[in-house]
C-alpha cells in the first residue's frame, strides 16, 4: 500500500474551510433520509433492510479515525464474489451488496 500522507496540495485548514459546508449538507441529507425511513409505514421492517444496514455500516466506517475510509466504504458496499452470476436479479444496481441474493 502506498503512503498517502501529504498528497494534497492544500493545507488541512484550507480543505476544511473550502469543503466543510458542502459535506455538512451531505450529512444532513443522510440524517433526513434516515428520519424519513423512520417515519414511513413499515419502518420497523426497514431496520432489517440490507440497504439500511449497509448505510449504517458505511456511517460507522466514515466515522473511523483510520485513513482509507473511502476505500473501505466502497469495498463494504461492493460485491465481494469473484464468480459471475448467471443472470441479474434486477435491471439496475442496488448500490450495496446483499449477501442473501
């Protein structure tokens, strides 16, 4: 693995000042989405949905102090299998891997 320290031409303070508000808004979007799920009919069943579980796991990874959060997040959402499936179950990707399918 390569050392990724000091690969950004900006200082940490510059990055924070430039991008904080944008990412603050993204966090609020996630919180609002989870609140909408909680208020929706069938909310108790949604807690077991693989997409909601994947989002909660992703939030845990993002909150980590360890470097490489983006890579670990992408890997947690990706299909870890090596063998191709015979046919797709849906017409589009779901955005997270469902171990049951």
